[in-house]
């Protein structure tokens, strides 16, 4: 069994050389009486938050509480789709598909009580269940937009990292609701995709702009009602400076701050007070209550062609480091997934 791990903790922008591929003997049997299962991993999710788990432990850093920390040489847990090869658990049978927390490797041992459930692909490609129909992208976009932003038709919505896994979906949900939507992304090609394929009203390349506050003023002359923040930093400050009264900022993630410990968004507090702006962070896992709505709405929209599933798939366990590092260099377009094996 080959799996990816970190060589040391990573406290800056990740590089491929921070990772290594480990090999361990593959044991396809369980102790008698064990309720564990062994799965063959098929598709794994590549998510920016994993970097926060790879950092050196700091007792004052809330990042350390976000989720279990990753230590060097340890197999790295990640969301994904897999097939059961050995089961000691009567709820799972050999050959069944499952979705949940597996590992960045070829096989995973899922301990009894692990976060895993049976998967009915419902006619969709398995990769969709990691991305657009999965928890870390699809549900995040849906819950963050509908539950946290409380959008209304006609409102003006700004989305950062808009060509990414979460951002592109937020923009598509917002357009379906009848909002005016502008996204930003880091290349010309991504900007063209947002406008031409995903139906955004407008989009811009933030790397070509010097003064983000005036850029946003140009795109939102009447102000922003909702900012779906994936990046934090100066973009958050510029968005808050352009928010309307009673505007909402959903802080989904702050990727520009993950690679730079000294960087923190400092939006103008007086703007927040006088314009009664609500800034709220959230985790998708807190919104399982909307999971059924999310699935039925999103499946319908994919089937009717109203929502496009944007995926960026690489092949093989050995491609995990470059796939992950690429998130912080803007290489991915849509949900970054690694296909470990065909079903
Ligand atoms: P993406 O698919 O959006 O990939 C990351 C993208 O972020 C890159 O392609 C790049 O696009 C952009 N980016 C990278 N570095 C920077 C930077 N320094 N400044 C601005 N943009 C940058 O990832 P996800 O959709 O999976 O995640 C998006 C955000 O949502 C992240 O912050 C993530 O941590 C968060 N998240 C939060 C969850 C929650 O429950 N709250 C769950 C899942 C994700 P570009 O070319 O535009 O620069």
C-alpha cells in the first residue's frame, strides 16, 4: 500500500518536496471479531484546509483545534470515495462503494466508528461525490451561501477564488437564485470561464489589480450585499469597504493567510458597525441539517444542465503532492480530485 505523507511540518507555502510516498505491506485481513473495514481508495479530495493541519503545533493557534493534526510519516486522512475489500462490519459488504474519511493512499483501514457511509452514485460519476455532491465542496458552497448569506433574489454577490471548487458553485447557485454575481480568480482563462461557461455577470483577475477597493467599486457601483470569502487578506478588507448596509460576509476560508502566518485580514470596524455588516465564519460539518435539500437541489440542477460540475482530476497516488501544492499556486480549475484507481 502506497500512501502520501509529510516529511516535516509545513509552515509556509507547501512544496512537492515536503511530501513523500511511503510504502507499507498490504494486509488484506482483519483480526477475528474486528469491526473494521479495509477499502480500496478510488477518488480522494484535495482540500486547502489540510495545510492548516500540517503546521507545527502552537497552543495559541486555533488552527490546531480545527481538525486532527497531521504528523510526519502518518497517513493523511481525507474525504473520498472507496470500495470495500474486506469487512468485519455487518453494515458493509465486500464490493460496496463508500464515501467518507479515507486516506491519501491506495488503501485505507477504516476503524469501527470511522466516518464512512454507503454510497449510491445515483448515476453520477464517482468523482462528483467527492466534489460537487461531496461535503467539502458542494455542501460547503450550498450551506455557506444559503444558510450563512441568506441571499435574496436581485442581491449583489461577490465571490473570491471563484473558479475553485467551492467558489464556482456559489456563483452558480447565486445566478440560479437571480442574484448579480461577480467573481475574482487568478488567471485570464479562469476569468473567461466564469463569464462564458458559468454564467457569472462579470469577473476579474485580482492579480492584475493594484487597488482592490477601487476595483470592487468599479464592479459594484451600488455596493456589495453578500461577500462569499474564500481567501481572506486584503480582498476581505476591500470587500468590506464596499459592502452595503446589512451586508453579509460568509468567511468560508482564508487561503491567502494559510501560507503566511503573519497575514490577517483587518477589515474596517467602523464600516462594520455603521453599515451593520455581519461577518460569519462557518464549517460545512455544522450544516448536515440541509444535506438532504442540498443533494436533491444539486442533483436536479446537474441533471437539467443548470449547474456545471467543474472538476480537475489527476491520476495516481503519486500525483497527490503536486495536486495539493497546486491549490496554493492557483493551478486547479474547479474541484481538485486525485483518481487513485478506477472502480
Ligand atoms: P479551490 O478549489 O478554490 O482551490 C484553491 C484556489 O484558491 C486556487 O485555485 C487559487 O485560485 C486560490 N488561491 C490560492 N492561493 C491564493 C491566494 N494567496 N490569494 C487568493 N487566492 C488564492 O479550493 P476550495 O474550493 O476547496 O476551497 C476554497 C476555500 O474554502 C478555502 O479557503 C478553503 O479552506 C475553504 N473551505 C472551507 C470549508 C468550510 O467548511 N468552511 C470547507 C471547504 C473549503 P486563483 O487562481 O483564483 O488564485
